[in-house]
């Protein structure tokens, strides 16, 4: 999304500083850019400038977004972006007062992540045609995703040097460049060994690359491409639940908790900086326990 040049320059400067300070991923920076350009365009349409907005202006903009049907969670994310932006401007002495300081966050519910049952996951994993190079690649990616709980962006960005089959771990660089080691499990390691032996050489051809899961053009796959593959395989498996790119990540977390995993261990595996982010999965596990109690207890 483009906005007027003065606002664009200001936004670019802020995003450059944010990248240096926090090492945010490109997807997050792109989302910040869209949010800031959107309010810059809204301000310009009313004869205002992004740098001169007041608290009342911010509240009017957020109300405008609600009227457009934007969810409270999305509005809260946009407000978080604005807070970072205006705090930066105060710190750089571009403005004296942070207009977001007295703006309250929208009240949010606590939606549970959409997850798949263990039988759903099994059905999904069976869909790729593993007699073909692309199908074997996709099956291996699904296996690794479910075994490790990686983000899709982390998965498609893996290089051959990040995996250690002998130790059975993958070295992951998550949000903010934070590194973590995640065990892979015997099943995914078995599929990985077969993929490296049979499919990856065919996908790369004569191209020299350290990308672990190359596209059919021997390049790093876009996360959207793999996300479309997940949706296609889910449809073929008869899975009608709403899916997201994090569906298998949520399944990984939920199924580990259902089988007795410790929440702190899960936090480390998922790469969450705050335990409160991980705790949402305890609600899913609790709901599962109640369901099993009602189903099997004689007085359930």
C-alpha cells in the first residue's frame, strides 16, 4: 500500500529503526507498513497529517475501522503498531506527546486456536503422493511441521545445515532471530532421510542450493505456496474445519499437552518469549479432558 511521500519517508525510517532494534521478520514489518499507510491515507483524506494526529483523531480512526467491520483483534493489533510508531517519534523528538497514550485497547475475547484431532492429522499426512518428488517433499514437510511445531515461515526457510539427523534435532531461527533446538522424532526423521535420498536431488537438478525444501523451480518456496498445499490436502482428506497456516503448529502443541507435556517445555519448543502466549493451549487441553470425562465417566 502506498501513501503520500512525507508519510512514506517517515514510515520507512521508523521501520528501519524497528528492524535494527528488534530484528522483526519481514512479514511483521510489512503488516506495520500496511497499518501505518492506511491511517496516513485516512488522515490525508481529512486534511490531517500522520505526525500531527491527536488522541481523539486516533480514536476516530479506530472507530472508523470498526465501522468497516474490522475485528477487535485486528484493531488492537493496529493500535499496538501505532503505539510503537508514536513512541518512536517521541523518542526521536519529532513530537512532544504520544497521542496513543490515553487510547484504551479494544476489549478482546480469548479465542482458542483452531486445531485438528490426531485422526485429522493422520488423514492429512496421507494425502501427498509420495511416489512423486513433489509429493514426497510435501509429505516430509507436513511430517516435520507436525513433529516440531515450526511456523510455516520457519519451515520453508530451513536450510540443509539447520538439521542434524544424527542428533535428531533442527536448529530454528524464530522471531527476532532467536535460536532454538527442536527434536524431530523418529517418524519425521525417517521421512526426511527418504526425501533427502530420493526427492531433493531431483527437485534441485543441477542447481547448487542449501534450501532444504526447494520449490519445483529449485528455489526457496514461498510460505503462501505451502499454505495452499495444506489447504488442498486438507480438502482431499475431507477436513472441513477452518484452517490457518498455523493449524499444524496448534495441533502439535495441543496434542503434546493432551499427552502430558509440560507447559514450560512447550514454550521452549514453540519459541514463545512469554509463557502467557503458550498458556492458551491449556484451555484446549482442559476442554479435551472435560469432553473425555463426560464421554467415559459413568456419571459424566
